C-alpha cells in the first residue's frame, strides 16, 4: 500500500503534509529535493493518494474509489509528466501535458495533481513556460516537482514553491527493513546499509542485486591491485563492472567504503566492524602505508568524481583524476 504509515523515515516531511491537510493549507507548488532512490516518488504517491481520497483525512481510507485507483496507478486526476528523451524534458512536453491541460477541471476528485519527476531535466524554455502556470495555478491544481539537482531549476521557479529536502533515513530503520522485510542476514544487511548512507532505495538496489557477491569482489579486485595497475587499465576495469541496476557512482561509493574500512582499522585497530571483513589482510596492509591525510584526500577526490560525473564531465577524465589521487596516496 502507498500510505504514509508504510513509509520508512521522512517523518518531518510526512508531518508537514499531514499538518497542511489538517489546516486546509496544502500548497499548490512543491519541490521535493533528494538524491535518486531517497523516497521522493513514494512520498509523492502517498501525498497524492491522501489528497484525492474521498474521505479527506490525513491518511487515505483505502476503500473509496479514488484510493483503489491510486493503488493501481490509475487515478485520473494525478498526472505524471512523461518525456521521450532520457536526458531532457522539452517545452512541448510541458505545454501538452501540463500547461494546456491544467485548465480542464478534475475529472472526479477534489484536486488535479501534476508531478514532474526529474524536474531538473526541464530545459530552461520548459521552465520558463511553466513559470506562468506556477504563478497562478487554478485553485484545484497542485504541481509537485521532484529533483535531485535543485541548482538546475530557475530561481524564479524555486522561489514560488515550498521546498522539502529529503533527509537520510536512520541506520536502524534501514537495518530493520533489510533484515525483516528483505530477510537479509546481518552481515549483508550491514554492508548494504553502510553503502546506502541513509538512502533506502539505494540499500534495496544493492540488497536485491543477484550478483551482490560479485559486485563486492569486483571492487575488491580493483582496490587490491590499484597500485600495480596503470590508470587506463583501472578505468577499463571499472567500465566493465556492469552489474544490473548499479551505476558508476555506486562503484565509487563501494570504493569509498573500502577507504572507510582502512580508516576504521587505522583508528581503532579493530577488524570486527569492517565492511570488507573477509579482506582484512589487504586492508591492514594498506592502512599501514597510507596517512590520515591521504585517506582524507582520496575520499574528497571520490566525492569530486561523483559530482563531476553528475555534471556530465567526460567519464574517463573524471575517473582519471580520482584514480591519480588514489595512486598518489597509497
Ligand atoms: Zn479513500
């Protein structure tokens, strides 16, 4: 079910929504900002379902016609904007599906809700076209923009919306979900939790990956041989880590976990809490060579590489800069 009660974490945003519904002060324009997998769509579905429920409460009733339609994704007055090209949303798409549609009253519900997922993909023309509608939407309309990159939205759009920032989900809540819902053993659950850094969707992505073991081994292979391999060969190896569902940024996160292990061992001397426990020998060896400053440099370089990749900097260049820092700080 797509209800607020089923959502893990995000208590502050849910509280905000419920209070607005209770007070009759639901905003007409929202931005929900948070990284991929962090729960934006789930929150939006729950909000839309609740707002359209015929009972009008702060939780959906789950038996009215609208609630049943929401469950199957067929609520006629909730429109998710679609786009043909994977990397942008055109002005025509915004015109056809939103601007030219919004004056048509809701078919059967109180509200007409438009959701623009990946709103940062809207071309500036599309955003400019949307601006006028956002300034004066019809009273029944609600527009929700979901984004992982708010900097790509025009300030004039942002200033007219209520911005809700997704916060990381607590580690305990993620662990509980992985262990009780996905039935992961403790060790695997802990690994996925550490990888996710508060992003439940990301934890699930790794947890549900069939080649979980291979993913881990792939990363370890690179980390072990890093110093003996040429940068080009490492880039080639990373390019070939082509596991289902995982992205390049995910591999960088996994490498970062390796360095967090090195740091952990260096600080505590205790291998018990390591994520790559099976490889304690390699981690020990590397931790005896690298300085604290070196670890910090590498982790910073990894963060930078992720930012560069998100900004569409050439893959090889972004990786090369990161790997050179890793090699310099061995
Ligand atoms: Zn209902």
